[in-house]
C-alpha cells in the first residue's frame, strides 16, 4: 500500500480587532492640490492649525512651504463669523492664525485658557475669572493719558490697550483707537519706554536713535489698526458663538424631550457631548442628520450612564445601611449585651435581612436607623438570633471548663461561663483586643467578640469566627482559683469579682523568687502567663503603700502622643526585679515599712548605686523595656515590673 501524506489545512489566525495590524494612514500621501481642496472646505484657520500640528510632514507642508499660503489665506477670508483682517507684514499666515486662535497662560493665575487675547495690541490674555481681570488692571496697567494729553498717537511707539471694550466685551459702547483717549500701558513696558522717550526727546539725542524711534512711530498705526480690527472680529465671534450655543442647547433639549432622555445626561454623553461642543466651537448648528447618525450610540451610552448612576446609589444606600447596623451594634455593646464580632453580627439572619446587599432592595436609610433604634420587634428578633448563635458556644466552652450540660436550681450560683475563673485563649492567633491587653486572655464576652487579625495584605476580609479555636487558659484559671481560696470565697458566688477587686494591689507573686512583685487582680491574670504554676499570697492591709503599685502606668506610657513620649524619655523608672526584696516596700518619698531588714537595706543603698555595674538604677522607659527583655526575659512590660520615682538628691 502506498502511503499518502495527509495535509492539514488550517484557517488563518483571526486576530481581535484591537490586536490587528493597523493600516498606514493615507492622508499624508495626498498631493498638495487634493489636500488644499479638503482643507479649504473647513470654516476656520484653527482646523488647518490642528492638521499642521499632527506631524512633521504636515508642519513642513503647510507651514514652511510658501506654496501652501493660499490655503491659509482662502480659509481666513471665508471663516466665520466674518473674514479675518489681513495680517501685518511681520506675520506669516500660519503665525497669524496661531496668534488669533491659540490659547495660553492667564497673566494672573497662570492657568491655561483658550480665551482670545483681551488686548491684541498689548497681548494681554486673561481667563474668565473676574478677579484676574480686576487684579491685572489694578496691578499691571498704568494710565498715562494725562501725560500725553491727546498726543499719544504721535509720541508713542509701543502698543497699548486699543479699546475700552477690551476688558468689558459685552459693553454696548466701545471707543477704539485712535478715537480712544485713554492710554493704558503695561507697567513693565512703561518704565522702559519712558527712559527711551526721554532720550529720544532730548536735544542731544543721536541721529540713529531718532531714526529708530521715528520708524517705530510710523509702524505703530498699522499695529493698532490690526488690533482694533481683530477686536471687532472677536466681538462678532462672541456674539455669534453665544447665538449658536443657545440654538444648539435648544435643539438638544427638544431632542431629549422627544426621545425621553435626561438633558443633563445628553450633554454629558460622550458622543453627543463631543458633537455639541465641536459644532458650537465651529459656529455650526447641530442638525437632524447629525443626531440621527449617532442616535444608537447615544442610546447605548445613556443607558450605561444610568446603570452607573444606579449602581452608585445602590452602593451609597448599602454603605449607609451597613453604618446603621454598626451603630446599632455599638449601642448593644455599650449596654453590656454579649455580642459576637461585628463581622459575625452582620451574619445574623435579621441583620442580613435588614442590611441587604448592593443589588438588593434599598430601604430608606433614615428609616432603617430609626427602626433599629426604636423598634421593639427588631430588638426581639436580634435577641433571639443572638441566643441561637451563642448556644453552641456556651455548650462548647462549658465542656472545656468541665461542666458539660450544666444546670442548677440555685438562683445564687453563677453559670460556669460567668465565673471569674472562666478564662480562655485563642489558639489560632493568640491575640487579644485592647480591652483584654492587661489580662492577656478572654472571658466569655471576649470570646464571643474576638476577631483574629487578617495578615494577608491583599485580602482585608475578616477571618471567619469558630468556637473550636478557643481553649481553656489553665494558667490564668488556676491563679484566679488560688486567689479565691486565699480570700476564702468560691467562684460560684456573685460577689467573687467585687471581693478580689477590693483586694487592690495586695496580691504578691511567690513564683518570682528574687523579687517582691505585687499587683492587683487584673494584672494578676496577665502575670500568671509567666509561670507554669503561679503561687500567690495576699498581703495584710497596710503592708504595701498605695502608690507602690500604679495601675495603668505602662499603658499610659505606650501612647503615641507628645505627652507620653516626653514621659518615656524621663529617667525615673526603676526595675522591681532588680530591687532588693525590701526596696519595693519603700514608698516614693523614702518612707519604710515596719520590717527591720528594710532599714538595713536602705543604709547600703547609696553604696550600691555608686557601683558602675549596679543594675538597680533609674532608666528611661525605652531603656527599661530593653533591660527587662535582655536581663529578665520579659517581652511585654506590665505595671508590676517597675515603678516611677524621681531620685532623691543627696546633700554634699
């Protein structure tokens, strides 16, 4: 058998329109005659300027080629609203068109403006801001009419403001040069002209200076005549532009009425808006054929604009509802209600219904806030959802405490989760909120409101909450139980919390063998995490001075404000772990306890401080933190680790 090769014929690869190879532009290949026929059909030299600035080829063809001057001249004589006056000999046709039509920076605010020159003779360009015109006249022009007394035409060779209408284009009465008696000159040019004019008028002036000034005076009328003619043309242009703009706006309103479109949207629409602005700029009316040719495109763009507007309204309404839910959540927390984190609270059935979604129904935002605040029905539904949400959490945490399915007929015994020995920690992140920063662990309320931080930079979505993340904090629970035993009270009693709070800073850590560490109850819970089996003692009343332990001292020093920074830099902080056992029983004024060993220790205090390597010394707070970390292995400084006391100045 003879083998035949199979040829696979594949169709050519079809590239998307955006990726297809662009065809070369054939417009530059046109001969000058055809190019001229096309450009002559325009109504303004401004259009030829735009073409000339598209490439070096067109610039060379239309600007630098003398054969193309007839194009500029023909269009100039047939442009709207009337033919432009002939330029003076110093202008080429292209430069003259740029002089008339180009914009530039405002003389005052320096912002670019497309406005014509206010004064063509003095070449003053200002934007539409009335303040710029007022400030320019007051600060940059000088009136020298009284100096020349009607002889300005024969004595001045620098251009000045040609008409009284320059700064008031809508003025009915306008007196132009040479009838205009007012002579307004730029201050900068006037100073230079006055010096030259004095030299020219002097009897000893040179013949060359006289000839140069005389030539300038002879040319001056032509410059002013052109400026006056351009000022009249600009006034006609402005009148026609306002008329055409009004007609085109009326046409757009009628078109919008017929089609049922919004007029404002029609002007903002990309396709019709560009047509309207281009036609108005060219002093042409928008016709029916113009609008019909882009009707389908306008319809599509208007529909897209409406969709975007509706989406923005939906997002704003949804954002407002989320804010209302957050305010309601904060009110519940402030009232002491046990609530989950805000992200979990939003997932409750009633909150999901009330909050809705971006694309869902859009209830009135004010009405939503009012209903959440005053509606009893909403409060009942939220309470029911919270109870349902907390049931599995209470069961799971009760099991961790060793009380599965706990029930009691007693009304005085606290539920295991409400006892002060119920302490938990999150094994997923190990973090606590600022509210539990001192304790370093969570009670039942803290467990419900806990929210693990999301460390992913790209995704800021809150981490989903799960009761399985939490375990019993054995160290904290055991330490609290020992304090309750020493206080001769059980954690079942409702007065347990008030009892341990009343102890104040009389709880001593016996596990810190080389230091006399005392603290209050909240600090005890956080301190318990430093020891596997923390042993404590309760000191008798009066054994420890009140200011020996200052609650909240470390927290206040960690703030970022100026006052906290200043306090951190003060060298008034002493490490309790380096102090002799009796030193912590000394108050800030040098008073001693009744223990005789304290007196003996104080007698040797000055000698110890004089030793260079003595660690017990006053430090700044940042130095204290480094000291505790390096010497004692304490990562987080707490109130029981140090005290603040200004050193006693020794006499002699």
